[in-house]
């Protein structure tokens, strides 16, 4: 029983981490119709920035995440204006290839600057665990990320449903032409959305830097996980992203725990992608619905 409870705790902890990591990917795809294949690289940049701040100035990732958000918000805004905006009305394959190229450039640039060694942030706040009885422990590092993920979820959901700009973002996702007719500045909405999501993605990297190894080519597996969760949750769905991330976290944890022979972690990934195939075939809009994605082939 304690093994099962520990697997649940680990799954929930992983789900909180995945929630924070997937939000930006899901919203960019749902609102703009752009598949951000550089998503994992922006997670990596946030992790490297947190590692550098911790190494040079002994700043906790929980603190450095704030300036990292604003720095990457500006980076995302510029990238959208200079590059993404030029391909946003073209077929999805074009934007996918552009963002894939961006991912390669970022990963190799970081490798040139920091080399390919593995790094990890040493965080006093996120170190250790709590004993809850029965041999079950709750890791602090996962709990901190889960709490931040829940705060971000509530804030983002409130922003999208209550604020004028948030409603403009939802309107642009549902019907671009109608949104333009009623006076919404689509280019501004897209630039803000992309910048916001890149900032949140970098924060995810910063907060998970004490948990996962940091290296230049760490991004691809996280991009693929984001893809799986988005397929499960539905494009642009904030609540769905939480549900999909928790489902994937629990599946990976339970499969890893109960698969014998030391191959549990690999089996978890196999099961997750098997679930992706089933979901795409049986319910392509996602298990939790979400914003209807725009058609990037229509101008």
C-alpha cells in the first residue's frame, strides 16, 4: 500500500511540474495555430538562467524566476514580431519548421557557451522531503513547483476569462476575422500571447532546475511531453492542461513503479505516447476540450 501511495505522490509531483511546462505550448498552439517546436529549448534557457543566477549570486530559483519571466517575455515579444509573425498565416508545416530551426539554433548556441556538461541547481528551499507516515515521503522540490503551478493556473484562468486583454486572446483563438472586425488588434494580441507563454515556459525551466538535469539538448523530450499533454487536454485549455499533466504524471509514475526489470521509466514514456495515439484517433479535440484552434492556412 505504501508503494502505491508513494507512486501517487510522485505522480502528482510530476504532474505539477508538467503543468507548468505545458501551459505555454498549449496556449500558443491554441491561440495562434503555431506549433512551438522550440518549447523545450525555452525551458532549457530558463533552467540555465536559474543555474547561472544560483552559481554566481546564490539566488534561489524561486526568486530568480521573477526576473527570468520578464527577460524571456521581452525575448518572446521580439521573436514573435521579428520571426513568428512572418509565418503565422502560412500552413502549419512552415511555422513548425521555423520553430524547429529556432530550437536547433538555441540548443547549439548554448552548447557553444556552456559546453555539454550536465548541471543542476542546489536549492535550499527545495531540498529534502517531508515524512507523512507509512514510509511515504513528499519531496519539497516537487511541492514547491506544484504550488507555483496552481497559482499560475488560477491567475492565468482569471486573466483569460475576466480581463479585457484575456477575452481578446480568447476571441482571436476562436475566430480571427470576427475579432478583427470588432476592433481587436490581432498582431498585438499574438505578440503578447507569445511573449507571455515564453515567459511562463522559462519560469517552468527555472523552477524545475533543482529537479531535472540541465544540458543544452534537454529540450526535445519536454517538447514531446508538451505535445502529448496538449493532445490529451485540448488546445489552449488551462484547466485541461492541468488535467492532462496530472494524468500523464500519474501514468508515468505508476508504470515506472510497477514495471519490473528496471525499465519502468521507459515503459512510462511508451504508455504515454500510446495514449497520445489513442486520443488523437478517438477524440482529436482532447479529453477536456479547449479553445478551437485557428486555421493557419486561411488568411
